[in-house]
C-alpha cells in the first residue's frame, strides 16, 4: 500500500526500494538533502561517491539501523520509518547484507555462521538446516571449509562465507557494503561472479556500494553517484561516464584536484608562512 | 561436542565449588555450627539487668551449651527483663532450684547464660521460671564498689 | 558562573547516562527469560566469566586472609583479646572485604573481558550483522553474559571468603600460635549465617549486577574502533569501582 506504483497496477512491478525526499543530518553535517531514488526489482544498482558522502549511511537507512530526519523510505513495500522491533525484524529476514569485512561471528565455525540465521529465525529440523547450509556453502565454493573458524579464513574466503550467510534465508534484496575492499584479484573475481549469479539465477535485487568502477561495471547495469548531499549522476554506466559535469568526471577518472579540492580549506600558503609579498 | 562437554563439566565444577565453599563457611564459621536442637522446652527467667545479652546467645551448663536465648522482653509492670530460653529436651532434669546468671566469655567477649544446678529432686518443666537469677555484672558498678571500698580501684588510671 | 554551568551540565550528563543504563538494563531483563531457552549459551559464559576468574579470586583470597591473620593478631594481642581474632576476621570478611574485593577483582578480570568482547563484536560489525539477520544482539550477546556475571560473583565471593578464612587460620594459628579451637569457636559464637554470611553474598549479587551492567553497556556502546574499545575497557574498571564502593555504602547503611 505504501508502493507508489501500487496505485496504478499493471504499469510495472513496484520497486524494491523507493526513496522520496530523504533528508539526514548527522551531528552538524548534512548527509542527504532531499534525495529521490528508486531501485526496480531484479536490478543491480551500483552506488559510488567520494568518502563521507553517506553511501554506508544510505544502506543503514534501508535496513532500519539508522533513523533519518525526513522523507520516506520504502523497502520491499514496507515503510521503514514506521517499522519497529518485530515488524522490522520480519522485513530484515527478507534482506541480506554483506558487510565490509564479512562480520562473521568469531566464536562460531563457518558452518555455524551460515546456519545462524536459519537456526535463529526458523524452526527447521537440524538435518534440513545441515542440507541448506551445505548447499549455500557449495554455491560459494567453500563446502570444504565448513569446519574452519573465521580466524582461519583468508579475507576473500571470509567474504564468501559472509555471502553464503547473507543468502541463507533467500533474501529478496541484497545490500553489499564495499564487497571488493582488501581482496586479491582472484577473490574479487569470485565475489563479482557470485553477485552476478545471485542476480541472474535468483532474481535478487542488489545494491552495491563500492569504489572500484571496473568491477562495478561488470556486476551492475546502473550507476548512481552521490556527492554533496544529493545524486549528481544516475543512469547506465556509459551515460554516466559521458556526463560532462566536472564533479562526475573528477570522481570517475580519479583526478586528485577539481571541484573536490585537493587542499583542505586554509589561508593562502604564502600568508601562513609569512613570506607573502609585503604590501 | 567434546569441547562442549568439557565446558559443561568445568562450569558444573565451578558451581559445585561455590556451594561447597558456602557449606563450609556456614557449618564451620557461623552460628549454624553452634547449638541446634530439634526438640526443646522453654524456660524463663527475670533479671534486673541483662547487660549485653542478645537473642540466640548460648545457655550453658558446666560450660556445655544446652540451649539458646529465644527472646528478651521487658515486663512493663514489674519493670524487669524477661528472658525466654529454649533448652534441649535431652537435658530435662534440671533441678527446680537451679540458678541462672549472665556471664561474659573473656574480657571483651559476648555474654551468655550459665545454669548453676541446685539440689532439688524436682525438675524444671516447660514454661517454668528460674527463681534464682544473677544479673549481668556492670563494669561501672564494679568500679564504683571498688572506689567506695577504697580497695586499690583506679590506680592504673593516667 | 561558567564553572557552575559546567557543573550543571556534567550533572545532567551523569543523570542522562544513568537513565541510559537503566533503560539498557530494562532491555536486558525483558529478553532474559526468552534467552534462557538457549541454556548452552549461558553455561558457556558462566565458564568464561566465572570459572576463568577463579584463579585470581583464590590467590587473592588466600593472601588477604594471611594478612588479616597477621594484622588482627598483632593488634588484638596488645590488649589480650586475640581470642576475638576469628570473630573479627570472619565478620570483616563476610560483611565487607569479600564482596567488595571480589567484585573489584571481578570487574578487572571478567568485566573488562565482557567489554572487550562486546566492543570487538561492535567494531567488527558482528553486532550489526546480527541485527541484519533479525537476531537481537541484546538477547544473544548481552543477556547471557549479564546472567553469568550475576551468578558468578556471589559464588566467587564465597570462594574468596573460604580461602581467606583458611589463610587467616594459617597465619594466626599455624604461625603465631593462636589456639585452633579458639579460632573456630569464636566465629561460631558470634557470626550469624543470615545477617553476616548471606548478607555479604547478597551484596556480591548486587555488585555482580552492577559490574555486568556497566561492562556490557560500555562494550555495547563502545566506539567501533580499536581506540574506542580500549577506552571503554578502561571506563568499565573505573565506573565499576565507583559503583561498587558507592553501592556498598548504601547497602551497608540499609542492612545495619
């Protein structure tokens, strides 16, 4: 009922995520200044932007972990701003999140980590849980590592186990927070592969927050660039990369100076060193 | 699962150790270790002054604890203290003319009741009263007596 | 004027933190009955929090007892009252020393461990991950540790007392020659099971709740960085010590 598209059924399926006039203020910093964003079901959307522009904050809004100041955020047809406790937890069971460093529970084995959401959220019998866990681990290629502890895993393996755990409850929406950071090229390829497979075979709607444009190009079909509290570019990769805006260009090409200045605001160097031309 | 089992055994041992320590302290170092009789009969006595006597203080005969003070109250008309004591039923042959006095264990110790047996062939029974009692010795009165007697009292003073 | 303002605002901060802790405690108590279904988690924590603190409690208890035996003997012997050594040792241990010292040691050993563990889970996003998996971290992480600490401290306090009684026996009776019978009988004569021994255990129970609450609160609200966790751990020790001593005063005043 909170879906904007539900009013005129038949036009197109309701989006997985719909954000309207979202405003967020963290301390004295205005993170979002009335942004609008819609993510259609079954799509893979990449979100980029300079550090501190609120990419992670955006994800935390979608999961209901962080309250926003005004606007409306609808996830899988539920108005996040209105949800608390049990209904929010019910919605989260339909979402999966891959954390920056995996965030595996360190005192549980790989198997128990993947089994954790199943055991806590379902009443499935243990043999069935075992089957499900092994299947999920098989899909990330780590069935053989089921008995290991998280401390014994490499960064890439930990990320893949975390992915298996995130999809344990067969989510409709997957959120990836910096999935490629700190991985070697082989591990990156594996994660890229998995994100694509999840989307193609299961139709999972995905939001990927990352900095690596070449990887994102392979998994996503749409690129959203956040900066200065708003969305400065949104569209297919080629279109965004051809965007004439100097801000977008600086960011995508990785130029150290531009609209985002290299120098932190300061008095002119000559003044500060006291060697300015004497008047 | 083997690891789980050793956790549980270790935790169980910890709990057992805690309760064992509690049992040890309770039975060896508290009044629980003192006199506890299953079956008692009650006697009472009147004193003009009970000093520092407290409830649960021991009642001794020839130095052996045979009972405890159950309650202490003031008789509003006779204006003296009434002490009720529980005595173990196995010592039921206290002569009727036994006397009860309040004594102190050591110089600074707690006060207790001491029974001095009399010679009557009749015995005290439940609800009876000791007719002969000796109140607590008050240090001040003691010193006062010495002073009056001029018997070397207070020569240690400085 | 500004000093007054500072004082007022820090007082407000203090009251606010008190309120935050109170509502944190309410959250724990609300999920505690439900979390009891997973009893294995609680047992595990009782092992880590309780049994692992035994070593320091046993050693400290023994030494405190040894010292009490020496000190009381020399003090009481001056006026020929060494017969009261057992009484004095037992009473000071049961009513004050055991609950307070055991709680202070416990906050250093187990309280810091709780803060560090939960803080680390916070900084490695494990807490967030649990929330995302629709699992309440308060119920899954905080409640078992809270309950374990609350159960463990009274037990540790009693173990501490037992070891200290033995330590005092060692130094006063075996070394200094106090009569063995006098030592034990003087306790039996004037130590009450409920008013002295169990009252002290009750104090320990209250301190257990305090240490567990402070440690869990600091860990759960630690800044998700290494520095934040280190800072939270330090604060656990300081806040626990202050809370233990302050509550000790209040409890003693009520129980006298």
